């Protein structure tokens, strides 16, 4: 699992964390229960948010879905499927439980308004921006986070490949890589854990100054999947010698 992408002496530490993410686990109701259960708020219950939240729930994390309409179609489908294994509620109510990580899996067009409205509840948290803003300008919402939630530790991840590859991240027995960026601090190891829990190998590209590079991978994915007709079941793998 050698990689030359890691920097600042973090390679061995991060690879060890990836290989030993959750050493003490038990099974309960089909879920993997960890001795220290991280709480995650997933804002959005569509294809991206729903798939990520389901897999983190199975991995043993405490998952809550924050949605604009708790009685909407997506929320009801998750509620019927997962019963009381997860919490599904209004965004403000879910954020009031003080989750350790907030994953923004909303339509890109909803990001600015959501960050602005809930800034006081988002600031200071570990944030993952998984939304793509299409139609011109930056695909990410880092500028909005910096303006309204300056104390948040924001990562860019889960935006560069289609959600179908979160559901099934292996290709003929090969684990796909997921490129991400964000602060190189203790929050990074948590984000690595969440990526690995989906079944992907985390590939760190650097701090938030590399967000454009992560988004460029998303652009490449779109060009191959749609422009070249390769389809949505497409991902990437870094090979080194």
C-alpha cells in the first residue's frame, strides 16, 4: 500500500491508521459496533448522502440524516429501511446533537444558503464538502465555509466519483482510491477512517490549497463517464513502484 502522495512525514502514520482503523469491534443487528463510536451528521439523503450514511451505519458509526423535509420521499425510504438504527430529522435538530463530523451531501445549488443559515451550528466542526456546484465557477464551497464558518476544519472528499462506486468500491478485487484534501491535523485521520469505512483507499493531496486538484479529478471523472461514454461505474487507482 505504498504511496508517494502523502507528505510532511505522515505516510507511515496514515497508512497504519488505514490498516488498523477500528481494532475492537462487535456485531449488533447487522452492524459493526466500535468501542468508540463517532457521530456523523449527513446533510442530504439522496444518492450520495444516503449511500454514505448507510455504509457508515453498517460500519458502526452513529449516523443522523439532516434533511429539509423529514417526511419526504428519501427520508421515508431511509426510515423504512433502517428503522431506529439512524436518526432522521430537520437539519437544525440534527446539528443540535453536536455531531463530531458533518458531511454536506446536498445539491450544489443549496450549499451557500445552507452554510449561511446554519453557520453557528457548523462552525468549529469537522466538515466534509461532498457537493459539486455545476454551471461555472468553483465546484466546491470552500470560500463560503471560510466566510461563514472560519473555525471549521473543512475537507473536500466524496465528490470525484459517482455514488454507485461508494456502494460498490471494488473493481475485479481492486479497491478504488478516493482523492481528498483538507487540514493536515488530527481531523485528517478521522476523515481517512470514514473514507476507508466506505471501502475506498484514501489518497491525500494536501491542504485546502489543493481543493482545485481534487475538483480536477471530478472533472476527469465526468469527462470519461459522460463525455467518453464509459459510464458511472468508473474510479481511479494510483500505482507506484
